[in-house]
C-alpha cells in the first residue's frame, strides 16, 4: 500500500484485533478515572444535605438489593453467552444475550423509578450537594448501562445476520469487558453510597 509515495505495511489480522482490544482497555481505564472522580466528589459531598434528607431518609435496602440482583445476574448470563460464543452455538448465544438485555433493562427501569420517586419527594439533584453528587454518580452509571443495552441489541443483530465471524466475536468480547466493568462499578456504588446511607 502506498501513501504519498511511501510504502506502508498492512498489519496482520491478529494484530488488528489486539490493537482494538488495547484501545478498548484504554477506554475502560479512562472511564474508571471518570467514575473515581465521581466517587470522590460524592464522598466529599455526602454530608452536605443543606438541612434536607440524607441517605438514611431516602434509600431503600430492598429496592437497591433488587437492582443489585438484576445487574449481578446479568453478568452471569453474559458469561454464559461468552461460553456459547466459544462453543460456536449461535442460538444459545442469542438466547443468553436476550436474557442479559432483559435483566439490564429491568435494572434501568428500577433506577428510573427510584429517581422519579426521589424527585416526587422534593429530593431532586438541585436540593443539596449530597443529592446532586448522588444523581450524577448513579445517573452516569445508569447511562452507561443504557449504552450497554444498545450495544447488546446491535450485537444480537450482527450475530443473527453475520453469524459468529471473527470481527463479531471480537466485538462481543469487548462488550463483555464493558458489561462486567459496569457490574464492578455498581458494587462500588452499592458499597460506598447505598449501604452507608442506609446504615447511618
């Protein structure tokens, strides 16, 4: 291949996939930095309720446990989808991706219900620094899960149309990294936001 009179080497296919995987890891690290900053902001602002309600007044352990159960189970079902991918079973792969999507959608629905309930109580993000930090952290995670749901739908369509080609498998592997990363972030949110708030 020649560009401006100079020859350029074409990367072997394996190297292309390795570069894409590296690029995705770099993206995940940048995302981890964003969440670390949001966690730090929340921990600084958690006591700034401006005389309004705190976590103990607003958080429900049963509701949060339900959200956690849905998201952690979705990580398990995505793992089963990865097993189906490795064995080349397209039907099982699509089935487990559909279950993962349903669980993730349930999580987002519960989160939206929680946000709606808080706002209806007058505990919206404008009420205090604590609530502003809470909505920003948890909402950013929810937006990431929503993006993951779109990613799952796109990959289901590609698997149905293109089969289990190497490019499709590579994208599914990166989707798996993203989905499991969101589960790890949620465990952090559950441990640093909800549990201390409920127990205070």
